[in-house]
C-alpha cells in the first residue's frame, strides 16, 4: 500500500470539502494558520511547508472545529509557543487529545506512521506517556462510537485513495491493535 504525499492530501481535502465548506488546504506556510472565508475568498487552511503530518494535524483541527469556530482566525484558539511550563503544557494537552486522536486515524488512513506530539522543546525531559495514553484512548472511543462526520469523510477518502477495496472499520481496528497494544 502506498503512502500519500502532501500534494495528494491537498487534492483529497479539496475534493472532500472545497465545494461544501468553501475551504481550501494550502502548503508552504512557515507556520500553520486557518483563515476564515471572506466575501471574496474561501477559507484557507495552511500547513507547514509541505509536510504531510502538518497537513493532517491542521485538518484534524478543522474537522473538529464547529461552525462558529470556523468563522474565527485559527478557530479563536490561543497558541503558546514551545516554551510552555509544565502547567501550560498540561492545559495544551487537554485541548490536543481529540485533534491528535483524529490526526492518528488520518495518518493510518494515509498509510503513515503516527507519533503523538507534545510540541514543546522547552521540556526535553518531559514524560509524555500520560498524554499519549489519553490520545490512544480517544482513538479507541472514536473507533467504538464514531468519528465526527468531516473526520470520517476525510479518513475514508484517504483510505480509498490507497486501497479502494479495504473495509474502513476493519482496517482502522487492525491499525489500533497493531499500534496501541
């Protein structure tokens, strides 16, 4: 099974969401950014350089953001750079569990390996195992009770690009068994 490239991820996102959600995925940014639509331009979802993992992470945030959040730049969230204290890191992790769980499923659907990211270089000795367990527990909950609709649409599309005959639920559960046990 092939791995999907950044260009293919852009094509997939735009095929799934450009017409219904007036949103376009763009590569090449120095930093990720979401800009809501204007009267003359669609919403723009920028990911870092041409990194597929950055694209999947930003798409996961977009798939979780509700209608009101998608009207705000970067969904109205704060972002503290990678100089967070342990307390700030724990707050960061509470809001990142669901997006990273969705991102994990996107990685698997795209044929890519997933790594939980604490996104903080200021804590080199930081033990991320609690956060990692929380992300994989959320993956399990999504597999049992279902993904948000846009996340499901996108992950199914990604998997169908790679292997159209594969049963989505069976494949994802197998990935969970192989990666999280």
